[in-house]
């Protein structure tokens, strides 16, 4: 309760506190020791006190510890990922490229833990893929590049939610942004986009052509 009060004051009133990172380190150990099933008060704490910590401008000062706490909840109970993803994506810091890069790091860690069937619950997958597509389309090359690097994650590609069996779900969302990145001003983004397009083509050329045709039809 005391930690909750500190977090509430920090997020909604002062946005200044020298010990948020340290409190989160303590909290990480506490979450690690939670018994299953998770108690209602622990879930309420996660939703009302922990996740809003993504909102302050100084997120970078404690993000590593916050990310650990968030992933600990998911490791304990996979269903918490639904609430976590929806909240994080709702708080997505579109005006701040620095915060977007931090949260893309966290998103990748969450994506490594969750299973594909979770994406089909409560529109979580739709919101996630739309967010990734918009990040791919970012005019900030660091945001676009960091998003593309998610597809360099071997675990996600070989065993996780981005493996080729799920291309039929993923590709319609991200292909428009990928095609537009091929003529981007930054060479690293252009190269990574072209490589990913080639991977999708080699995985399933018929799927790729169908998605591209749909994209071109929508542009008309």
C-alpha cells in the first residue's frame, strides 16, 4: 500500500522522486515470490500503480527495473499479459522517440514470453500489430530501425509469435509500412526493410503477393 501511494503521487502529482528505481527493484523480488493464483490486490496493484509508471517523461531513469517487474507478472500468470499489453499500448509515447525505443525493448521482451493464442484474445493482437506497423512507418529512423530489429530476434522467428506459420496474421498489418520503408532516407532502415520483405517472399510468395495486391488496391 505504501509503495502504491508513492507511485500514485509520482505519476499523477509530482513526477519527481529519487527512489522509484530502487522501489521497483524491491518490488521485483516481491512479485517473484507471489503465490498462484495471483490475489486480486496484486492484480489491482499491477494495473493501477505499476503500469501507469510508463507515463512519466523520466521513464528512462527506472525503465529497466519496471520492465523486470512487468515480465515477472507475465511469467507468473500468462493472462496478465492481456492487461499489460493493452495498457502499455494505450500509453504509447508517440511524441517521444526516446521513450518509444525504450518501450519497444520492453515489448520485445513481452513478445518473447507470450504465446500466439494470446494475441487472439480481446483484440490484443490487433492493437499490437497496428502499433508495430505505425512504429515501422515512423519518420524517426531510430524508431523504425528498432522496430525492424524485432524481426532479427531468433527466438521470436524460430519459436515465438513471429514464426512463419503466423505470417498470415502478421503480414497484412506490417506490409504497407515495409513497402514504404524501401524508399526511406536512412540506409539501415531501407536495408532491413528489404531483407524482411525478401524473407516474407521466400516463406510464402503467394501470401506475400496477395497482401501486396490488397495494399495496392487500398491505395487506389
